[in-house]
C-alpha cells in the first residue's frame, strides 16, 4: 500500500476573500504545484485517486495534480482532511487502501498524520510540510515507512 500526502500550494491572503475556506491558490502556488506534479508524472508515480479536503486551495491543488497524473478514479472531495480534523481514524484506515492514493490537505493536519502513521510522539514533526510539499509513505509488513519527501524548492 502507498499513500502520497500533499499540502496544498501557496494560498492567497487577500483580506477581501470572505472565508478561509474560499482562499484560492496564488499564481506562485499554482506554479509550484504544477512543477511538483510534472516531476511526479515524469517519475512514473501513479495513484488511483486524488482526495482533497474540499477547501478551495486544496481542490485547486488536487485538480492541477489530477491533470498531470490522470488518476483512474478521479479527483474527489472527502471528509477528514481539514486542518483541524483528528488524524488517528485516517491513520488507521489508510493501511486498508487496496491501491495507491493521494491526499491533499492542510497543516497541521498533514504533519500530525505522518507522525501518527509512523507511530511517532504527536509532539514531534517528522516531516515539515511547507506549501506544495509531497511525502510518500509505504505500508510494508504491518508498518508505515517514509519512502521520500519532495519539497517545492527542489522543483522551482
């Protein structure tokens, strides 16, 4: 089993945007996500589905990645990926995914999810998720293992 976790791209801080949930990606955010997606596609990374939190910035990130990775089961919004959601239920459920998936969400959720999957003290941050950071975890012999991390600085 493989899970690829992505923090959304850089989002607007425009004070005229009515809610946090409506904040879109900036031009730089779109560019960073596209660069990450192109590298993943060139590396042959495959996922069957891309799931996002439903917030505009996560949806836009997922859609850009979806265009580049062409997941068989598409791009969908799901519950449980919001920055304030508990991570334990998802950390338990992910080991039962039959095929590789990509999850697009927010901090501190992504950092807490990786810690929970790797069974690290929740006060620790094993992976720092700057915007557009992508991490791959594999479930092997009953344990999650961090396979690789891709920071936007490597593809900018």
